[in-house]
C-alpha cells in the first residue's frame, strides 16, 4: 500500500492501476484500491478530542465509515484539496486588537477538505479534521458554520510542518474611532480559491475594513494568490464563485448567546 | 340539448364528427402543452403548492373550455346551459358547503403559507411530513408511512405546529440526578457532553437549567441546538453520551423501585435474596 501525503495531492495525484493507496492524517483515513476499470474508495472519520484550548490532541473512536466501488479508469479519478464546505466562525485564541486608522495582516490556518471526483463528479467531500458545527445569526435566520478556534500569526510564523491546513491571509483595517477587537468573525473561506507554494496550501487574501459596531464591516474575498506568493500554482477554484453582497454584510454579529429558556 | 345533438348528427354526418374529434384531441394536447410549459418555465420559480394549484386551474379551466367548444359545435345554446348551471350551482352550493369551505380554506392556506410541501408538521396528535396540498385537503405522510388526509378547514381552525420551519431546532432532554450528587459537577459533565458532540451546535449555547426538586431527584433541563436534519443522530448520541458520562463520573440517575413483600411473615423478596447470598 502506497502512502499518500499532502505533497503528492498538491501536485495533481493520478493513481496507477493495480495499486492501493492510503491517506491517514488527523481525523481522516482514506483507502483507494485501484484496478484497471474499477476503483474502490473507503474512508473513515475519527471523532477527535480537544483540550481546553480546543486544539486537537488525540484521535478517538471511528465515528463514520463508508466504502464505495466505482467503475472508472484510473485517469478519471482525482483528489483535489478544498476549503471546508461551510463558512467558519473564527474565534482567535488571542484576539488581535487593531487601533483606529491602523492595518495589520495576519494568517490563519484553516483545516483542509479533500474532494474526490470521478469523471468530474463529486463523490466525497471529506474533512481532514472534523470541526464542530455552529449557527451564526438569529435562530430563525442565519448561516450554518463550523467553529474554528485558531491562532492568528504573522507570515514569518507560518508553520511549514503543519500540512493539513490552508493558510489564509487576512488584512484587518480599522476605520472606526474605536479599537477593533477581532474576536468573532464569520470567515467565508468557501469563497476563496486555493494555491500551492513552497509546499503550502494558500488561499487568496481577505480584506476586512471595520467601520464600527453600528456600521459593521466591508469584507472582500480575493481571487488571486497573495503578494508574497505571486508564482504560486493554482490548485482549485473557490467552492462558490458568485455571491450577493448582502451575504458579506453578515460577518460580524455581536449577540453571542441567543439561547432562550 | 339532446335534440340539438341529434339534429347535428343527422345533418352533417361522420365527417363533422371526425373534425370534432380532431379538435378535441388537439385541444387536449394544447392544454397539456400549456401546462407543461407553465411547469417548466414559471412553475419552477414558484413554491410547489402554488405551482400545483395553478397547474390544476390550467387543466380544469382548459377542459371546461373544451367541453363548451364541443357543446357549441352541437349547436347547444350555452346561455341556456349557463342559466341552468347557475340554478344547479346554487343547489350544489347548498349541498356542498363543506367542500366549498375546504376550497376557500385551501386558498387561505396557499396565501398564508404556514408550511410548504416537505415540512414536518403536527396537527392535533398527528405529525408527519406534508405530502401534498390540494384544493380540499392536505395529505401528511407519517413517520410509519401512513397517509393522513386532513381537510383544509380543519387545518385553518386548529393549531398547527411547523416542526421544521427553521434550519435549527432545540432538543430538550429532562434529566434527574440524585440529591447526593454535586450539581456543579453535573453541569460541567453535561456541558462537556455537548461540547464533544460535533453535531450539537456550539451556538446557540447549550442550556443547563436546574428546574426544581423532584420526589427523588434534582430535575434538570438540558437543551442542545442542532441542525434539523440531524434529529435522530443527535438524540441518540446525546442520550448515550449522557449515560456514559454519568456512569464514568459516578453520577446517579435515580429511578423509582419497589420492594415486594410477600407471605404471612411479611418477608421481603429483597430480604430473602440477601439472606440467600449470606
């Protein structure tokens, strides 16, 4: 069985007939049995446990598993990296503060998904790390999202060994008279295309211009690779390529607890 | 009317009948074509029940026009017929007040839209998925695969709960713990159960509410929010996790038990069992 790593996947993985492959990383175990006219895909997702800082510490029991056999030629089979299939509710472990008229640029690590396509049809969309679900908005209207407790770091602190993630640059600009505390933000990573550079998965840049608690923020999601990775290889289109501007207005929500008795 | 038809047949013969048949067939095909085009281009932009009702109006209206055309061909005077129909309508109206009430209620339902096809609703003690919304009634498919027909008038006049209207729901679980247990510990364990379950939403936050002192337990309401599609998975996993976590932490869920006293001497069964063990 050939071990698949993320580096192979980033360079465009094409399986060969009469081989079997294994991808085993964090919560996802993926097995491929490739024959001349048939590929069998099996996967299992482990239920993760997390410590107090919500960092992954150990893998526990298997929470889900599945097997499927598909009639296809090996070259019709593709695995491509992707952003999570829902927006992410960012909750930085150390929330950055931005003074008025200031701008900072930080990076966050977003867990990777793997999309398995056969004849350009999506068969599986699997997370490398399972995140807990959350709701963003009022109980009758809002967005389903995943909670992401993350560290926001500067470029020089990007951990190159942390391979199961997409590094996403976010520019925070404060145009309000108050201090902006970036403690809670709905990050629509599904609007970002993916690139590969220096063995890292990288997304396009996101700009957040904060205008105050009453005015919200202007958020824009980029389409090109970040400045320091101009020659990055294009990997995947954004999951969602068209959107309504109203969608982006729902990015800051200050009511944290909306449960009623 | 019958004499007009007989006269028509006598005067014009088979050729005219054939032409009439062709007209009817072409007319019917035309009605179906209009209905098909409506469903394909306009119906998709509407919700399913409005689309169904308009589609039925197209078909029924078309068929009525077709019948009128046929009668006109037979030289039947439509004014007389409509006059008769007016009187008949009054008679039928009195005879079918319930049906008309249902139709009017159906129109109110369509405009008010308290639910759509595919929603899970509860009417009285019956609950199920809305299967169809028709002029006279709605049909509900229950979880055990039975079809219930509820007249529209009933729907309008009774309380209807739409269980799946919103994308997320709250699941309330009532638990009792022993008076000996530390309630801070119980709350911590319940919050941990919610946090570790990836199907339970982090926000809105789970609720742990100590509701009162019961006969043999401290009663707690534990409420978690979840995506409406995950009802079964969340219910099963949360209850299993609570039981496992309470067992692990030594938290007791009290339940009533009975001691049977039998025989003349009043020796309890439990007592006999104990003496046997000794």
